[in-house]
C-alpha cells in the first residue's frame, strides 16, 4: 500500500478530526466499515466511495492513519471533479483540496445505527472456489468494489441510453436470489469475495524464468525447446511453443469467464521469449490458476507435455459454480446493475487498452532516443581525444608547431573532458535501456491484463444467454397458452385428443428446464463479470509501482548525469583561456 505518498504533506485539521471520529466508530481501530461511513459524509456516489476504499485498504480490513489520510485525499479530489487515484494524489500532493465531510464529529455517535458492509470480515463465503482443502489456510480477504455499484436511478438511465430494457425480464421462481430488502441495501457498498493474495497485483515479481535450450527438438523438422524454471515448485521442465499454446487454450476452455494470460504469437522469435516469460508468470500470479492440477503438471512434470496429456485424466469441462454461494451477502440487484453497464465498462477497457498502448510506444521511443543521444555523445567525445587527432605536418614557420604549455594543458584537459562526455554517454544509454526493459516492460504487463479483460468480455458477449432466455420464454408462454386452451381452461376450440396435450406438456417441461438452465448460465456469467471486474480494478494499484520506479529512476539518472556534467564544467573551467599562451615566443 503506497501510503507514504502524502506522508510529508501538511494536512488540514479535518484529517485528524475525521481519523479520530473513525477510530471511535470502529471501536478504537479504523476498519473498512468506519472508512466507508466517513466517506459517505462526503456526498460522493457509491461507486466512487467503493473505488477509494478498494485503493486504501490493503486487504487486512484495518487501516493506518496514512491509509486513511490517502483515502480522504482521493475523496477531496473526487469532490473537485478530479480523478480519485494514486496517480492524481501524487500529481496534486502539494495542492490537495480540503475534503468536505458534513457532520464528521457526530460519526462516532451514529455509528451503531449506520449500515455495515454487505460482506463481513471473516465471513463463511469462500474466497477462492477453486482452491482445494489443502490450500484453505491461505489468508484471504474481501475487497471493496463499489466501483461496480450504481446509484438507484443510474441503471434506468443506462438502460435507456444503451437499449438494455429488452433484457430486463422477470426471473422465474427457481432463479430468484435471496437478497436483502432493496431499500435497506441502497445505501450500502457491497464487497464481493475475491482472493486478495498480493502476488497477483505485483506484476514486477517473477516466479518463472525461461531460456532457450541449447539443443533443438525434433528429428527432421527442428523446433525450439525452452527450459522453464519455476521457483514456487523448485522445478525445471522443457517445453516447446506448442505446449504453451495448448495450456493457453485449456485455460480458456476450463475457465471461459475469467481473465487469462496472453500467449504471444509464434512469429517474431526475438520477442517470443519475453512474451512466453510474461505468459508463464501471469499464470503463476493468479491464485486459482496456479493451483489447477494441469497447470501444476505443466510446470513440474519433466516428461514431454504431449505424453502428460496422453496419459492424464484431464478435466476439460468448464468450471461449475454456485452463483448464490459466490455472491455471499451481496444482493443480486448489485450484480444486475453492474452487468447492465457492460457496454460502458467495455468502452472503458478499450480506452485503457489504447492509453497503455500509447504509453508503451512513447516510452520505447524515448528509450531509442536516449540510446541515440548516448551514441552521438560518444562519437563527440572521441573527437576530443588527442590520440585520435591527425598528425600535423611541420611545414611553414616552426613557431606554430611548438607545443606550448597552454597547448599541452589544453590537450590534457580535453582528454579529461572527453572522459566526462563519455560518462554522460554511458548514462544516457543505460537510462534508455532501463526505460525499455523495466518501465515499458511493466506497462506491457499491465497492458496484458487489459487485453485479457477485453478478451474475456468478448467471450461473454458471444456466449451470453439473454436472447436465448427471451426466445425460450416466449415459446414456452405460447405453448402454455395453447395447452390451457386445449385443456378447456380458457375459451377456445374444443379439447383435442390426449396425444396433442401430452406433446405440449412435454414441450412445456422441456422449455421450462431449458429456461432454468439458461438462466443459471447467465447468472454465472454475470457473477463472474462482477468478480473479474473487481480484480481488474485492483490491478490499477500496480501503477504506483510503475510511476514510483519511473520517478526514482529519473532522479537517479539525472543525479548521476548532473555529477558528470559538473565534472565536465570543472574541466572546462580549467581550459587555458589566454590567447598569447598558444603562440611560442
């Protein structure tokens, strides 16, 4: 948690007042609920409050004063129609607006009457439905994802804007969720249960290293083998590109409504190794993927992977989930409101994709410019070395060829100046390499997450069941109406023979079962979208690592470059400046 962003900033008294009130409301500690109650006094929309809580809370459920101050700073920015993000706080830290919290002093007194979060800490809902009993001891927490919540009147506005009314059909009795009263839940920010193991947000950490094997595989048609070493399993296996491609397709088939790592294309061999490394590390960061039985085999079984697939008993069916169990205490209306804004979130993800793509391109251009500047400075420094100067002829008056003291001092100082410029050259080239291999690489990993989210949403669009549900429902209603007429329950033709009635009853049963099946599948899709959108939002926390490292590297580079230029200035000041000193007496 980057809670040191405003550590050295002088904050107005409202920060201390609000923290004291939140401590009282939380029984001596500032809990997530106490922070949420404090932020509700700001008058901000629920989805903004949820985003701030998500950013401020590292997952423990308890916040330090630094965490709390950071949350208030983001709220203050939001009140001024600025982005409530870590990046924005860093940019405005010297001119932060004062947060407006109406009635903050009475927070402690009213805390007992205020609603609490939809999911209690330490609840019984599983944080990771794919983990086995052996992994249940892993500490997990909930994440506040109010960014997924909309105010009561927003869904209708979104529906009228995007044409989603046709999909808002009444639910059958078998699929109506168990939810709290809507009026009571309207003021709450619900928190879906998602695994909050920090490793999945730490895109700079690497568990897997990959290098090309010395020998190529194959007898007639050669292919490149890769040695894949994994620290988690203390293993080293040999895999080929086809094996990576197979595991990528397997993950999409097994977990179709989850974000997955992106496999690089087979072309461009020079970049393939980096892409495969990013792909493998992305798998090992995601808790439910690294516990998958086949994934473990991929990273640990020293046999050829084709043989592992041939003899293994593989489960290629899509995961099955219980939507109600996944939701915990989060009301179904919360999920529906989020999914109603699917197109809006898709547009946001598309914008993120374009934004990160431009940032990566710009950083790589800067890196190339730095390399070019370093090369040119090195070429310039070479011209200053006297050892590289051409030998002079000794024709004409000898007095102009005599090495005076000033000339000898000049040659010596120019050599020193050449060394200083050479140092600057190396610094520029090193800075370019850092920008390319670290800053741009980290952004590329975040870009991969955005692409993974977009691809998952594309899969959801292709497989969503709302139109199918509508079609089956209309057909079933028509059959029920006809059946009622045939049974004489409503005015119509005379009752038909028993075979027609039996046929319609069978069709009604089949359509009812199909409708329930489709509604269940659609609920699974919507729940998964709700949870994956929460995880997607969490990845924005990695921006702090990126920009902290980028700023730190800039400071380091410019400090070293400043020292080199100061040395060059000192040498330049020592250059002989008396014109007469260059002419022999």
